[in-house]
């Protein structure tokens, strides 16, 4: 009989990082949208993970070797219900959040997600505006769900697509999923008016660099903004290596050589993570009809100083950085019967204590400081657990 090797640290469990109880202040302070963390950064953006499961096994996110049939995903009872997510989202909005992105795992796998979208789309920011409500998806179920998502009040959508070449794409999602279904999902989203659509491509040297130019050609003049993302050292299961990162500057160079000139565009909102570049006319102006691309240089150009984003995990922990090793247990506060004011105070307590700036510090940290496999160091959260 074949022997099974039991690793010293079992990677096939959800979460991993430590969890911290939130200490509520003796008296609730009235939220006014002016919260600032220890580095003076406001709270404006919330990512909500609605599931830790996915039907893809992208090697940079959920490698099959770890996320196998024995992997311990969160049990149903651990997940926040839609009603709980709605209450938490209200607390964040009371504290200044203006934008919410649903993510996962694969968010479209969460049953009846439209019901949650209906609740979130009815919310208003502190100055009475609708939330900027969006969702990131691998689009495998998008063709089927686009209309229902739109009807529920979703405004726009981001689709992840790493290659147009079918063989490369099937290899990267590692579930033999064809690229044609993703393209059909994008078309369906366009047809129902979910827009503007963004497409995210994680660029991994040695895997899909040859797809940079074909992807840009495909989405040029389509009204869709293609964004190239540097492969990041999130979590500790993807075996990240710096030599697999293609710096954005080199992506730009390949685009200029392969397609033509690009001009720098200014940021459309403060704290924007993507650097914007527009396709140029022969006389060097932005060719608006051809559109633009984005470069997200999470590794080579840290944007921590503008980072106004909190993350809520599927089971209700707040994480204040994508590279966090510790979450704050908002679910415990919620399920202990907290009032809305107490929930908002809990959010404030976490945000005002925040000091995160991992990307700025990355170069000065010892190799794999947070992701050491021997269990000696604290473990970073996985991307599939917290969402991008
Ligand atoms: N399953 C959905 C999807 O793929 O769009 C949503 C969740 S996924 C974790 C969110 C985003 O994170 C995707 O665009 C994915 O490409 C990106 N991502 C995952 N692992 C990454 C890594 N190691 N480096 C950079 N981006 C990553
Ligand atoms: Fe799934 Fe998205 Fe991660 Fe790919 S990137 S494995 S689609 S959660
Ligand atoms: Fe924000 Fe953390 Fe990323 Fe810096 S490393 S930009 S603090 S999520």
C-alpha cells in the first residue's frame, strides 16, 4: 500500500494566520467618515470575500498540490450570512467606505449572490451617493449570470484572464477550462451593460509573457481596460520567486515594441492602484477610441502610502493588508449581539491601529519572512481566502 507523507505543517487548511479579538472601546464614538490609520490613511475601499472555494486551480493562487480534495475549506456555519455581511458593510460605509468589491475564491460560486448584491446596491455613502459596487470573477459562470447580476444592481465587473491562447489558459487554470467560455462571459457582461469592464492579467515570467501583446491587441478599441498585474508573493503556497515577476516597466516596453506608442494618463481617482497608459495617435496624443491599459506594479512600485483598503474574509475577519498574518474577529463581535454603533466602533478600533505597509518593506525583509513553511513564522493569508 502506498504510504502517505504527512507534512509537518498541513497546508490544506483554510486561513492559517492568527486571529485577534477586537477590543471595543468603553464608549462608541459617532462615525463621521474621517477615520485615519496610524499612517494617516483613510478607509474608503472594502473587499468582501464571499467564498474560499474556486473551480479553477491557478498555480499562482490555488496550486492543486495544496488545494486538493482533502483541503479543509471553511464549513458552512463559519460563513457570514448575507444579512451579516449587510450589517458589516453598513458599519464600514458609516466609517467612510465608498467602494465595495465582492471577491473570493470565485464569488459566482456563492449561491444566490444576487440577493447580497441587491442589499449592497441599496446602500448609500455618507454623502448620499450609491456605492461603487463591483465584483472580480474568473467568468466561468458569467455568461449564465450576467443578466441576474445586472438586475440585482451590480454596476461593473472585473474579469481575470491570463491568456488568449487556449492551451496556455487551460494550463494556467489547471482545470482544462477553455478560454472561449471566459470570452463569452465578457461578451454577456457587455451585452447587459455591466461596465466599464476591466480584465486583469497576472503576468508570470516563463508562463504567459508571450500573451502580453496578443491580449493587448485583442482588447484595444473594445472599451475594455486590460490591466497587467505583477505576480505577487501572496500567501505561502504558490512557491513565488522574484525571477518569475516581469516588472511592469518591461511589460510597457513589450507593448511599445509589439503594438505602438503609449502615453501616460493621470490617475482617475486618488489611491488608484493601476498606472494608466493610453494608446497614442501618430502625433502623440491619447487615442481615446483605442482606449487604455493599466499596470499594477504591486512588487516593483509599492503603493502602500495610498492604500485605503480593508478586507473582510468569508468568515468575518477584518484584514488590513493583503500580506497580513493576523485577522481581527468581527464575526465574534457580530454574533455576540453587537449594535450597529458597536460594529462601527469595532471597525474604527481596527482601522485606527493599522500600520501595514508590507510592499514598501518587502525588499528589507528576510526571504519569505512571513511564509516560512516550518511553522516558525506567522503565516500570511492566501489570496483565495481573502480575494485580490
Ligand atoms: N476568482 C476570482 C478571479 O480570479 O477573478 C476572484 C478572486 S482572485 C483571488 C482575485 C484576483 O487575484 C484575480 O485577478 C487573480 O488573478 C489575482 N491573483 C491571485 N493570485 C495572485 C498572485 N499571486 N499575484 C497577483 N495576482 C493574483
Ligand atoms: Fe480561483 Fe481566482 Fe484564485 Fe484563479 S485567481 S484560483 S480563479 S480564486
Ligand atoms: Fe496595502 Fe498591504 Fe498592499 Fe501595502 S502591501 S498596498 S498596505 S495591501
